[in-house]
């Protein structure tokens, strides 16, 4: 009642729509609505359309926090990489990892799960002490990878992208040996005869596979192999220094195969400083077809690893693992595809 003696309008507290309201309007059970929202179980298209229409009409907003309390889950997964910052930073801005992250984030969001990106950090255990996540994607771990022990100690469901070292962890193949074979054979077909393989010093399965294939292919071609190892912590500068040392010791060098794209950028810098032309004097190729490869001068021959599909497979598998529905076998990603570019293929008329 106001000061004139009249009763004011009734104040109504708006009713927040619930799952039951959505189910009633859509003509389905609350469980079907929950399945449609979580992506845990398949809901046929007709029912899903009715549910989406009901959600729009009622203005329903899922209470993610409440769902987490009910399920005991954080509704979050984490993506980890231990690749040193000197390799992962620079123009690529974690390019390899970010390409995986983009696809993983989209796949996770389609199942109402968020993605946390965890770049290389000095003390993973301390940094993640108060971070909750339900599962982890681990990108190309090294044998002594700090994240392996951390995730194992926490008993966190984990899927590895690339071959895991030793432990039989669920993983999605990155076709290391096939990729290496494509690149070594391309260098040989491009006319390179005295070309080293430049690898990082970390003990990653990708490095080991490249070395195995390179040594076998060079032996089959009757050529002398040369493996050069560079500390990833030194990044681009270390690779530039290494190739200058190689050129000084082996002036006949006519190619370089550098799987790590940051090191390939350093090799190109060193070749320019030495006055060597690419590809006329020295052919160069790398593995990852990222921003470094595409924007180098000339652009670098690389490989399409289909990282978007690899990431999608790994993320779906991880979410199934979290739900207790681990697949018996992961789908195989597409085979790698060589992308020949001007760094290894001289143009007609070049001498």
C-alpha cells in the first residue's frame, strides 16, 4: 500500500526455467533433455529440434556449476605441452599446440566441456595445484616429461597426441615414420645428397622415429648420414649457429631436413648469413605446416599432419574415457601429405 492508501502492483519474482520445464514443453523426458545438453548420449534429430525450440522459448540457461556439484566433475579438460618456450614461442605463438587447441576446444564445447590451455611451465605441480580438470590431452611428451608423472600421480584420464614414451597410454597416431619417410625421400628426389638431419635434444618419439627413418633411407641410397642435435632451449638462434658450424665443416652441404619448425627458421637465418641460396644451393624442409613454414622466404616444404582431425579424435576419445566409455580402438587420422614448396624445389631456370 502506498501513502494514498492504494495497493501497489504485485511484485513477481521471475521463474527460472528448469530441465523439467523444457522437457514438458518439448514432450520428452528430463533425461532426454540432459542427454541432449551434455552430448553424453545420442538424441535423435526430431527430439533435439523440439528441445532446442523449447530452450529458446523458455530462455532456459543450463546451470553448469550445479551440474558440476551433482557429478563431481569440473566440466573441464586440459591441454598440456612441455615443448620449451624458445621453440614454442616466436612468430608461431605455440602454433603447433594452438592448432590442436582450436579443434579440441570446439569438440569439447560441443559436449559442454571447456578447455584449459597449459603451455610449458617451470613447476607444473605447483602451478596446477588448485586447478580442477577431469582429463588431459598431452602433446608429444618426452621420455622425462614432467606432465607424465603429474597426470599419473593424480590418476587423471589422459590421451596422448603422438606416440607416448614407454607407458601404454591411450594415444592418437601422428604417423611419425610415414612423415619422416615422405620428407627424406623428397629431399633425395629434389637432388640433395649431403644433407644432415637436425633434431632437438629432447627424447621425444618423433625425434627417434625421424632418426631411424633417415638413417635407413640414407643407407639405402648409399649416402653418408649426419645427425645434428640442437638444444630446444636455444631455439632459433641455436639452430642458426649449428648450421653455420656445419657449413664451415662441410662446405658441400646441399640440404637440411629440420623437423622442428622453429629450428628450421633458425637454419634459414644461418643460410642467409652464410650467403647460401635456398633452394639453389641448399634445400630445406620441415615437418609442421604452420605459420613459420608458410611465411618463411622462400616458403618451406612441409607436411599436412591433419592436426584438426587428430585433435578431434583425441578429444572425443578423452571425453568418452572420462564418461567410462573408452573406445576399444581410436579412429586413425588421415595419412600425412607432403606439401612441396620453393625451399626444396628449384624453379625452372634456376642454376
